[in-house]
């Protein structure tokens, strides 16, 4: 178990977090540090000058993490990450536009569900759950249909743990001069990325993912000129991305509606701890090591991964359920939780799987303890 005294402190033998809770080996909400939790012990007024300044500072830090220059802005938005995805799609795609959705799992399909509910003209390019989106297919679609104005895809599809090729797809979208939207919910802050180099016009993430804050708000980083062109297009009042940005600009940091004050304060502390750890490169290295120990340990116990290594992300990994009539996920889950770990059931349509996340305030020794707990929990 990783100590909370410091990010690089040695682990003990007990598979419990410093607060006594099981480790959340999920793609978020995830295990947070004690100091992030403690940041929420104070109340803040939404109009307080210090809180407003904190909002501005957070946005500046997020722009730095994304390697975004003066041409970009950051727009935080209350709610879960899906709220931010819906706000983006509902604001930036005009009535006469057409959205190309690249789907290869539940979260790609959710993008299409949002588009359908908002009555956005859209097409779906579905590559199946165990294959990444094909840049050649994207190019064919853009070449064939000049009405397609926007392309959206998920970076890490946590249905399977697949890391999708945003670089290759981005190159195609840029070449055809369309607008590129990326749901980087489970990767932003945990993997190096430069949105200018990648040609991303709108990138979306959430407080409770790789930056290791708590749930309560998401954020969108985008080109200012792209956002300004969206004035009056939103299909929702509270999810109007342009108005959210304009209000924060005019007030120099005040949220448009009720501010998620405690979540924001926790997020500010999480950003401090990201820097103390060594920034994105160090955090990415830790997540990759967590993932390596997880995969090698599970395969050593005869539990194979769903995806080949080349397609896996260091975010979450899908494993085949054990092929035994005695196995049930419920019993496995219960035993692991008693051992100090919470995992996710599978989400793949046609294959029986379960999933284990590698992100959050968890460390390599925690994954060594997990493998030990899995070995002790094997009842089949």
C-alpha cells in the first residue's frame, strides 16, 4: 500500500488506503490522496475573491498541461464528464453541420446517443469493440461526404482499455479542414499530449480522472476562435459552452451557476500534487508501471488480457473471465473488496470480461498486493 506521507514513500503490507477505504481500481472516481480529501474540509463562497482567483489559476494550469498557447481557452463546467461532452457537442455542431462519430465501445456509442438525443445530424463509424478506429475509413468518409463538419472520438475507450489513435485520425481531420473533438476523459493529465500538435480543436476531460481530484466538474480546452463561432448555437441553457466561457471571462473567474466549490479546491490540491510528483511524464511512468505489474501478474495467474499489448492503455485493462463453471464475478468482486480492492465488471458486448484500472493515487506496490489478493481470492 502506498503511503500518503509522500508521493514516492514506501508501501506497507496492508491493502487499504490511508483512510481505510479499499483502493478503487477503476477509471474514475478513483483513489485520492488524504490531502486532496482534506482540501474539502473548508467552505468557500462562490463570489469570494480568493475562490475566483483559484478558478483562474486552475484554468491557466490546465492550458499549460495541454501545451495550449494564447489561442486556447479553458472552460470548466459543473457535473460529470458526460455533462461536458454533451455541452461540447450540443454547442459546437451547428444545425447545418454533420458530426462523424468514431465508436469502438460503450463511450464512443454514448457520443452517438448524445448526438441523437440532441437531434444533431450525425454518422457513426463503428469499428467494433476490439479494433481501433481506422484513419483510412475516416478519410474515406470525409472525402465522400463534404457535409461532415466535425469528427469526435474517445482517446481511451475504457470499455476495453484500448488506446485509440488520435494522432493518426487528427492528421486526417486536419488535412480535410474539419473540426476535431476528442473525449480525453480518462487520459488527460496522465499521458503526455500536445493538443496543438495533435490538431485537436476541443478536448474534454474531468476532475476525477488522471489529475486525481474528486467528481464534480469537467473541463473543455479549445481554440478561442472556434468557441467564439458557437455563440447562440447551444441546444441547452445550462450546457451552453459559449455562455459558460463568456460569463467566466467577463467576471474573470466566476462560474455561471452554482460553483462546485469543494471539488474545485480539491482539484487545486491535486494539481499541486501532480507537479510535486514530477508532472505528466512522472505520472505517466507510474501508471505504466502499475499496468505492467498488473498485466504480468494476472497473466502469470492464467488470467489473460482481452486486447493485445499494442492496443492497451495504461488506464484500465480488460481481462477474460476465468473459464470455469464455478466462477462468478460477484463472488470474485466480493473477495477482492474484502482484500482491499474494488474492480469493475466487464462492459464488452459479446465477451465475458472484468476490468482493472491502473490510475489514481495508487502505486506499484499496491498492484503487487493486488496480484497477491487475486491469487488468494481464486475459488474456481
